[in-house]
């Protein structure tokens, strides 16, 4: 199938771009589906494209086709949207980031009040590892296509320096050398430039290259419970309210599925889905 399809599509940011079969093909590769399935879906979706279609409509069609093939493919494909869904449920993005860090051998605390030289600050996540403390601010955006602007790391860097100055004067047990900004979207170029210059660590959906949120989640199998295509929204909300943030946590806390009144056969399907999804590491 050729790639010279001259249709304009509308991105979530409102920008109009040319439709690309290659971009669709590459996004489907992330699902873990094989070549045959990917080409079948590319053929079907590509044949339904019309001028002015939104990328969200394209996504929904591809997602439905993947789900019909295998639920685990659809779960991996919807990762970005699953993180947006965390915010829609009212679950703090900072708690999700904190949970991810725990699987990288950090000890973490959320919503900590910390003194600075000038004022006190509420910090989203305070992480400790190898005797070093890191403070992390998490910026969640519910609007797809929005980029985290330079003003955000500028503001967070000033808060970090205020806390760092007092911390390193008082603490004898650990040094506060790192400040992070984590977002579920992307940073603007100016935000990245500032982060590099100020030595502020920036973590977004796809930054740093090959070590962004998407890459970390895939490598460690740390998918949020909202990626599940087998759980209802009510069931996901119930689990999040019990601090079941990651899908893989259901292996340890299976009893929550019993609390939800889920049948034995459906429970087995869900746990099989957990096993397949969380073992699919890149």
C-alpha cells in the first residue's frame, strides 16, 4: 500500500497535517501486534480516511480493531489516553509518578510540606535513593495537544532553589541536588532548553529520548489500571480509590476483584490480561 494519500487530518491541538500511513503504522507497532495484524488494520483504517478527519477518530477506529484482535494490544495502544484518564477520575498524577519511582528503587512521599529560605512549599513527590533526595513537581494537563510551557520549569526551578538552599544548610544525612518536572504531555522547545541550562530534570511523555514516561512504563510493565479494556470505569475508580494504581498490582491484591463482585471466569480473563500486558516489555 502506498503512502501518498493526500488527505488532511486535524490533530488534537487543532493543527492540520497530511495523513500518513507510516505514522499510523508506527503507532500500531507500539501495541505489540505482529506485522500481519498491523497491515490489516492500516489497510482498513486507511480506506476510511476522509478530508478533515480528526486524529482522535483515527485512533478510535484503530483501537476498536486492535481490541477485536486482542485486548492486550488495545491496552498498550491506549497508554497515553490511559494516563489522561487518571486525571479524569480525579486521581492525582503525582501519586502515579510516585508509584512508578518505587519500582525503580526510590522511597517516596507525596504532598510533602517543605521549608524554603523564603517560604514553605507543598511538593508533589519527595523521592530518596542512595542517600540523595529529589523533589518532583508533577504537571498534569487534561487537554490533549497542549505542551508544557517554559514558564512551568522557570517557576518550579525557583521553588526548588528556595527549598534546596535551606535543606543543604540543615540536613546532614542527605543532599538535595535534584529537582524534576514531570508532565503527561510534551514540553515546548524553550522549556527543554531552560531545563538543560538550569540542570532541572524534565520528564514527559517522550522526553528524554528513549527514556520518557512511555518508555519507562513499557520497559518495566508499569501500566496504569486505566489501560485495561476489560474493567469498567466504575471498577477502575474503585481500584484507584484503594491505591491500586498499576494494573500489575491486581496480582497481589486479587481480593479487590472479589469485592467488586466479578465472576470467577471474568476474574480469570482479567488476571490473564494483566499477565500478558505487564510481561510485554520492550
